[in-house]
C-alpha cells in the first residue's frame, strides 16, 4: 500500500493547501484527494511540481507499507 505523507511535508514547509495547489497548478479538491489517500494515481509531472514546490524528494511524500 502506498501512503501519501503530503501533510507532513506541507507542515514542515509551512505551506497551506491553497498555496501548494496554486504553485503546482492543480485544484484544491485534487490536492485534497491526494492528501486523503483517495487518489488512484498521480502523474509524474504533478509529483515533480509538488517536489519542486516543497523542495523535497518523492520518497519524502510517498511511502510503501505492506498490507
């Protein structure tokens, strides 16, 4: 199972959902879906933009856990 730790990185960087959504170019609703583990997929371009905006690596946001 893939866990999305986006809230953790956003808190570390002190950035709001609205601000991150604007920087990444996605809606707050889509960002919320990703943050709340509801997304079935994420585009590499979106992941790239999130990492750029948060100055982090994909592994800082995504984590694999055995079911």
